C-alpha cells in the first residue's frame, strides 16, 4: 500500500465485525494495489475485531478505534484521514469482485467525475444495477460499494449524519445535481445485502424528506415521476 501519494484511499468502517472483516481485509490486500492506501475506522469494537486488524496491520496505512456516532460519522472521519485523489468505501462484510478490480479501474479514474460501476448482491446473486439517470436515482440508490468519489468532493460535501441508513443516498442525489457521474461497466464488489443498508429497514428521517430532496435537486419531471410512483406503490399496498 502507498502511504505517500496514493491514487485511491480504500476505507472500511466497522463496529464489532469480527465475523466478516478478515475476508474484507484479505480482499483488499489481494488487489496488490501500489497506488492505494487502506484505512480502517473502528467504532470501539469489543468482539475481537481489533485483534484481526492488528493481525494485518502491516497492510493497513492507518487505523483508529474509538467511539463514533454511527456509520456515516465514521465515514466522514475516514475522509478526514484519507490522502488519495479518490475515495472508495468497502463495508466490513463486503469483498472486491475479483483480484483485478483496482488494476482495471485505476487507468479510468481521471478528471472531476464521480465514477461508479456495478455490484453483485451476495445473498440473492443479483447484478446491480447498470447506468443511472436522474429518474432511476429518484427511485433507488447507486450502491456505494461501486462508487469512487474524488476526495475533494467528499471534503466539500459530507454525509449528513441525521440519516442513519441512507445518508449515502441523500449524498448521491445531492452530488448528481452538482457533479458529473460517469458509469464504468465493471463489477466492483460483492455486496452483503443482508445488512441494514441492504434490508428493508426504514430510515425515518430520509423517507420523511425524500420527496423534498428530489424536488430540490432534480427537475420537476423527475419529481412528478417519483411522486406518482410513491402514490401508486401506496395504493397497491392498501388494496
């Protein structure tokens, strides 16, 4: 790993992830990326996670263990410690699709774009999810395990920590308005969709503000489209 002037900062945030984080760390190491640094932000784990981190310490550019205020607080903290031109978040229960992902993506990461590819949902073996338009983003999120953000973009635009599950979704909608997203037809990661962000758990604050967020950052056509979809979905549920 390169700690001098890395192209990519790979960040894992974790709390009590002893059952899965070792596979994540091994997946990052297997990329053998000389232009990357690896950062782990731990929220004060007590289940053996820290022993696993220490086991691979020579492959980790920076790690810290201290209480945080949730996953997005930890992700914002990771951005502060990152030195790369681009930032990539990989969950403590996710792995790269294969050992050549970063080798394939590195030559593409040029310019002031938010780059994104695809993931596979582990439990259902589902491909997700191709190229996004504003209409598509108004209905579902781009998996953050597929996104490479320019660091300066995340320094300027932090995850809003009032959203405990979908702050990354709110961020992507916000960024889509101000920055150009570029789709890369590559499989980036195997995403563990059995976790909170992959489940049907509701982020009350986000759902309460979702239409307002879409109205603020997208065209009126997209807003009307999303509102109609919400209306139809509610009507079907109550029939």
